[in-house]
């Protein structure tokens, strides 16, 4: 309905208690939307980008009553009826004009968490949690998925891979395992020894999904301020493994990033050689910011005051100008790079 924002409640279908928020804090409330006409036919993808899977000729017509749920990176999450008893939730590029009556303040920017989890049992991902009419992907127990958020009453909005492309859809929330895909590696403790280990480049891989990158080998570690992602199609360099996690580096938005992913997320890899690390005791010689790459303009993973005890892990290269270190303060854990001149051994 042009010129007017309509806020509706799908009370009978969607109101209930959310699943536990330990896996993901973000929520997607499909009971709130604006109804619009998009002005011309739009192609519908299963994610906010043309790299995402598109089902056949999926598209929404110019005069179709379209529900707009929110915005993300120049794309809109929408829902629409496309045939008898068939409903699709998908993504279209945000029109440059014609939606003046739908403001981002009214609908809002969508927020997602990124937590990789195994599927608890065989199940199906669907294009929508409204009619639940079309299965988009069959998942097997143990398959990795990325949990983005939860939807009342019983759904999880997740990302997986369909025919080699990332795709988002819905599965029952109880099909999400409550265990991380890979167990956290215990924090390193400071030890004696010389700071001599140097990071190596072991292999290169092209990512087959979109995954959040953590500063250390486990979801308990912080993420960089810029919250980098190893996205579908990104070429990453693998530097080595620690337990079930691997250290990778890649470029995103013109910046270099280092971080950790579960080993299982690397395509066509069964094992990676362990990193050589020193675990040497050191301290911050001054107030420093731990960076997510050995560059002064890189995003920081943590800020630590002078005198803070740190654990040296390895040098970024043979020139030994930057060191990868670990910082632990109670429940706060972070890894990052600091310049050699900022460390006392």
C-alpha cells in the first residue's frame, strides 16, 4: 500500500518464548514489517548480495504486496507470496528511489550474530517460517551452519551452502546443536623461552561460506573492532592449527586481517600442521592496542595498559618487527599484533 507504513502482528504464528540466547543474541521479528510495492521487478537472492544463491527465476513483481523487514549493506530483507500457499523470505537490492515512505529508521538496520554450530539431526532448511512450504536444502546431522539469529516462535535463521553458493534460510531452532563446532582451545599460560618462532604460510584456500573470524582459537576470544568475516569466495592464507582451530589471513575492504576459524570450515582440508609458537612471558612496555594485523592502521582486538602481562606466541615474519601476543584478563581473552618496541621480555 503506497505512501503508508503498515505494522502488523502475526500473533497466532510468531508470538512465543525465544530459544535460549546462549547461541545468538540477535533476533529477527517477522511480525513487524512495512508493505510496499517495489516499482519494478526485483531479483530475489537468499542473502544480501549477488554472490548468494538464487532459486531458479526467483523475483518479486512490481505490484506485489511486499513485506520489508529491514536493511543490511544496501539490501532489503523481504517476504512475499509467489504462488498458492508459497511464501518466500529473501533479499533484494534496496531501490534508489520510490521507497520514500519506508525509512530505515522505521524498519531499521538488521543485526546478526555469527556462530558456527553443527546441525543436531537430519533436517531441512526452508525459504520461510510462515507457510513452511518449500524445502531449500536438506541438512545432515553434524553439517556446519552459521546461526545468524532466532525468530519467534521456534525458528533459527541460518546460513549454509546450496550448490556451491552461500544461502540463508530457516530451520527449527531445536535442530541447532548447543555445542560449538570445534571445542575451545585452552588459553596459553606464560612460560620461559626465547621469542624466536616465526609465522609460516602453509596453504591457500578459497572460502565456501561466510564465517566470523575470532582473534584467538575459540569463540571465547574477542573479535576485532571491525568484526571481519572470511566471506564466500575470499582467498585465505592458512598459517597453522591450534587444536581444532586454524589461523588464517585475508584481505577485506582493502585491509589485511588475521584471525581464527574452526578447521572444519576450510574447504577440502582434513588436517593442517600445528603452528610453532613460543609461549614466552612478556609485558606491554607502554599502553598498546592489540591489532588484528601487523599494521599500525589495523583494527584493534583489545587495549591494554603499560605493564600488562602478555604471552608472546610468534613473530609475524622473519624481520621480527611485529609480534602475535595473547592477553587474558578474567573472562576477557584476545590475541593481536604489537610492535616489538612495545614489548618487554
